């Protein structure tokens, strides 16, 4: 079992080595629960019931949240969980939960589930999930403001930093399906011609559960995990009515608890198969609470995907579903949209950074996940622990980090410019032509939103002897272009840096042009950290793939003109514009460039081209 929505890029042996080094540091919010799987916890196949596992996960995560908050907490949401393995009776489930980051009134709790076989002494990870918790309101109805969480290890720093990106995805999650459907991106499927299609009405399930004290937590509210367990139960019945077999739960989509329920409430649970694909079934479940008279309260909705396995543990082909008119057809189409989003984000987020091509297709349906991947990859790179100082010149420092076939580079210096102002200047990628001579052209293709932009950048190309000088490029017409997604992020809390992340995407409207090499950016960008006296530490990061290493070996051996002069030029540009109180418009920037733009002696092999085929 593993969480797929926010699966980390590039998890490898180095991560495990760093975890071992940090084992001595114990997070004060960490809570551990160990449970041996008994027959009462299992299904008919002697496997741990998913509902029971969800109850254990929710309980452990809640205890961790309350340890940090110092007050009662409730589950607000749970991110997607993908189930890949089963746990059998007699095995031990070990659950660890700790607060990754506390925001103003909510906190993200990371949960890791591992399995232990007592007879073979084997241990393996089976699940990683993220849950959001909020505190109970005070007697006066006020929300409790949480204290900040403090990361203590490199791994915790990564989780802390990327938690802000996961939060952004959660906030727009419900809108993604609506946008996908409203733009008519989903092909309308006609199932009326399916002779053997099963009517969706036959899969309907309705069940009522009475919330008793054993189902509630110490605040007399129903456990979120208990509600999830009941929802899994009715969804399982609905899926079984379609396939006439015992289905296996594979995924639960991200969901949000809309309100609490308490001891004495009746929970009305409704489930129906929304759609059946070749090897999977999506079941929608709705939970409502009521007590005596009065309208039902919508507590939660969830979408679960099931498979039916054959004797060889391979997914079986499933019968098709014939949806009900109107509402059923709507759910049918939404299930198609959700499946497409699951496949898209699996490709974007779960793929390893060493896989090619480096560019991923840009699509409005993928927007939030590509942006998340862009920023989180840079934050995770910046939080790496094993950076080594290679050289230093006039307080400009060059660091390197080797990871298998990838060499990462960090160039860093302190600049006498406020962090907010530096961020404003560097976040506008078009400004880079004013300090980096190798940005020959930078065209804004599309403003996605206030934080994400698509650019086409034209630069010189390279040959095996090194970088071509600009004069040679102009004479011979040797150029290289990039289609870049630039994602900028302001700090979410004290100690957070400003972030400007860059990565390649592909656009059908901008295919590779004849006579111009198409370059690709794996992971690059800036972090800007505010320091004392209105100064800031600016760090530039880049990941270089093997084919680029020969071009930059000289610079790695010593801090040569490539990195030094380009970073000095950047610093001078920022210092020259530090007093601008408000962001400059494009017109004002052009005017400033023509009236106040001294020339700097920057050598031809600038920073942006030193890693030509993977960075800018």
C-alpha cells in the first residue's frame, strides 16, 4: 500500500542512508503504534481489512496532531492512498505518524506503515499517507492558532518544505474535475450499445450505522477512520454486485470531511458503481448524518477504485456499467475524468527524474501536478544534506552533489538586496536578458495564473569543445531553445525561502523549430532566503545529466568565469534595482534598461549555458 499522489521523486538508496544517519533525532510529535493482525481484523481471505487499517492510521495520526497542538484535533482530509499489497493474519503492522508542518490553523501529518513478519524477521514499507488535521474550536467558537513545527533533520526539512506545495494541491483538488468537465475535455462514452452492460441501479447499496461510544474518540466525535471503514464496507458491496466476485480495493481518492458526527448520530451510507473500465471499477460513496428530526448533514464523499484478481493475481476483465439517466451519466463522465487525472499525475509525479524525456506534456488538466512537481523537486534538491563546497571566490560559493548519474550544482552568495525585492526581479524571467548575456530572447507564451508562467527561451548552443561565443552563434545560426514552466512561490512561514523553479514542458503549439536545437531542463531555479539588515542569500540550483558533464568539468574543478561572472552580473543587476519600491512593469523595465544599464564584462560562457542541455 502506498500513497501515489505525492510520491517523492528519486527516492533511492541515498535517501535510506540519510535516514539511518538521522535515526537518533526523534521528532517530539512522533507517535508509533504496533498491531498484530488477528482474525477479527481480517476479511474472508485472512487479509487485513482496509477499513481496520484506516482506523489505525487515523488514530495514530490524530495522536500525533494532538501532541503538537496540545488540544483535541479532528481529521479534516486524507490524501489519495494507493494499495499495492495485502497484510495477512499473524503479521505485525507498525504505524508511525508525525507532524510534517503546522500552518495557521491546520497541520499536515505524515504516516508511514510498515509490515513485519515475526517468523521470517522481514520488514517492509507498505503505505505512506498524508492527513490534514485541525483543532477543535474553543468554547467561544474561535479557531486555535497552532505553534510552528520545527524540522530537525534533513528528511524532516524536505517534508516541511514540500508540505506547502501539497497544501496548494489540496486547495484546488475539487476544482480540477469541474474544470476538466466544463472544458469538454472528456470524450462522451456511449454505453447504450453495450449488450451485456449491467444497470448501475443493481449496484446500489444503502446502509445505516448507529454511532456508539466505541466508534467515537475522546471528544465524543466519530473517528474519521471509523467513517472511512464504513464507507469502504458499502463500496465493497457495490463493487461485488457488479463483478459477482470479491474485489480488491486499490485506491481511495483524496477526500475532505465536511463536518463532524457524534455519538447518537445515525450515519446513512450510500454507494453505487459510477463506472467500470476494462480492469477497474470506480465506486462513489456518500455519508450523511442525522439525529431524530431535521435534515441530513453531508459528512463525506469518497471515490474508491477496485480490481478483481484471478488465480495468478492479475486483474480480470470486468463487465461494463450502464449508468442511470442524468445524475448517473454525470457520475459516469466524472469517473472518466478522475481516471485520466490519476494516470496523468502518476506519469508526472511518480516518474523518476532520470527517466526521459525530461519534458512532460503541458495540459491545463495537468497544471496543478506539473507545478507541484516543479516546485517540490527544487525544494527537495535544496534540502539535500550532502552538498560539498567545491570552490569559493569573493564570497561566491560553488557546491556540488553527486547522485548516481546526476550531478547537481548550487551557486550561492549573499546580496545586499531585500529578499522580497530580489524575488520580484528574478521571478520575471524576461528580466534575465538584462543580466545574462546568454538569454538572447525570452518570450512569455502563457500566464497560467499568478504564480505559474510558460516561457520560450532562446540561447546559444554547445559543441564538444565548450560553449560557442555569441558572435559565432549569430554568424552560424547555432541556437538552442527551451519551453520552460516557471513557478514562483512566496514563503509560507518564517524561515521559508522565496522559490523560483524551472523545468521543461512540451507544447503542441511550440514544436522544435528547424535549425534550432531543443534543450531540456531537468530541475533548476533560485531560492532566496531573507537574512539580517535587508540582505538575502541567493542560491541557484541545477541538475545536470551525464551528457552535459564534459562541458562543465573545468568549472567544477575550480570556480571559473562561467559561474563567477554570471552570478556577479546577477548580483549587480539586483543591487542596481534594489531601491525600486514596487514591481517594475515591462515598459518601465525597458526604459530603465535603455537609460541605466551599464555594461559588465561577462565572459561568453555564462551560467545559463554552462549546463546547456538541462538548465537555464
